[in-house]
C-alpha cells in the first residue's frame, strides 16, 4: 500500500506533551508491543529487562547534545546552528526569517554580527559570523536545543543527555536513551544483555518536518555516523539486536549487509524508512512516542506495522502516556 503523509496523523491532547522527564529516569512508563501476539502490556521502564530477548545486544547512540541554540535580544532573535563549516561560517535555522535576507548584516549583540551569504530553498541560512563560534562573546547566548514544544529551561540541560553520551555533535537528544540509568544498565549487563555503542549526530534528518503529501517526494537531510571496528564485530556476531532509538536504527540499517554483517566505517546517511521496508539488522526497538506526520513515526510504523502503530498510539493516549522527548517509552519486540 502507498501511504501518504496524512496517514500518519493523529490527535494528541496538549496535556500529554511532557515538559520534564520522569524522576528517576527509569521510572518512565513503558508500553510493550509484542509483534508476534499483537499484545500490549503496560509497565515501567525499570522493568524492561523482563521483556528483552535474553540473547539480545542493546545498541545505543552515544552522541552528545551541543548547545547549538543561540538566542539574542531576550529570544527575539535566534540562530539554531545545524552545521559548522569553519570557525565563523555556519548553517542555521533563523528567527525571524525576514531579518535574515541575503546580503544583510544582522546585529546580534553589541559586538557580534552575522552576515547572510545564502538562503536555501528550505530556509536554511549560511551565515558569516564576526566572531568565532567558540569565542567568549557568544558563550552566554548558547542554550540547550530543546524542541519547540518544551519550554526553554536550562536547569533541565543535564536531563537532556543520555548517561552514556560521549561524542559531542547532536542538535537534539537521542531521546529513547534518556530512560536508562547507570544502575539499570548494570542490571541488564548482569542478566547477560550487553551494550554496544554507535554514533549518529542527530540533526535535520531526524527532526525536519515532512512537507510533501507523497512520501517519496520528501528529501531527507543526511546525518553523520560512525561504527567502530569493535562494535562492527559485536554486531556481526549478535544473535539478536535491540536498537535504542530511531537514530540507532538508521545507523544499523544503513550499514548492515543483506546477511546482517557489519564493516567499520563513518560517513553520512539519509536513509528514509517507511512501511514496506525490510529490516536487515534490527529485531526490536526501544523508542519514545513521536510527533504526528514525522519520519520517526513512519520508521516505527515500518517495524510494528501501520495498523499496529495506530492501535498502540490510540491505547497510549487513552492511558495518558506522556509523549515526545521527555515522555514515556515503548518497546517493540
């Protein structure tokens, strides 16, 4: 069946959008969907070990979130840095767009200016900064890039990082991993469930909205990934793989051979997974509840089935699960 963007829409009551995480992290709720039996189980994340395959390898994304949101004039002007070409040249989403026209020099602070050198079709600006992005003049204007549906609150900055985050470079958190604590990971390890780490720096490929009704007309932005030799070997011999988050899925499915083996490499992926896709590596998925009409919801639908996705989301809403980045979790097994 050829699905369109409207097929991935659903209504979410605003009060179910989580503004802060569960405390402790692993006390988020957990919805377990068994694809074989099509059953739904409600539990808590700290019990996830009860539902994981005993031979599975847990694959997490160890990317660390950068403070890439720059806000000036009390938030009236904003640069959301999506990529850095060199110390003073950046690509960014800007607000308000009418102030950032080609050739214009925008005063950001008394000392710092940004010259607009290019505007792409999707609105992404190329900017030449008067100061190095890492200069002291800009440090007080850098903020954690919480999604627009979460109020800007720097006291939650540490909560927007996974406990295993290492490699700085993401523009948004790989949020499925936010539910893990060090203690829970140790408990899973003691059960024989070992962890492997991949890196994918989360960017526009993950969170850019789909604007075309026909899915094959959507252009995915590429995101940088890395798979080390050690991890490639661990994944090649794994009997079962549970991906933590859609970003981990994108690395695994970009790199797995048809036989399910892996070679170490780094590069960029623009893989776009929609219903009808045949998974080569991923057997189970830990994920959050995603925005309507998002590429993440389409990926989840590809794994659990389109009808299953709508049924599970209807259940989650009726049971008042908390949604999106700081929300509750789901295990698709």
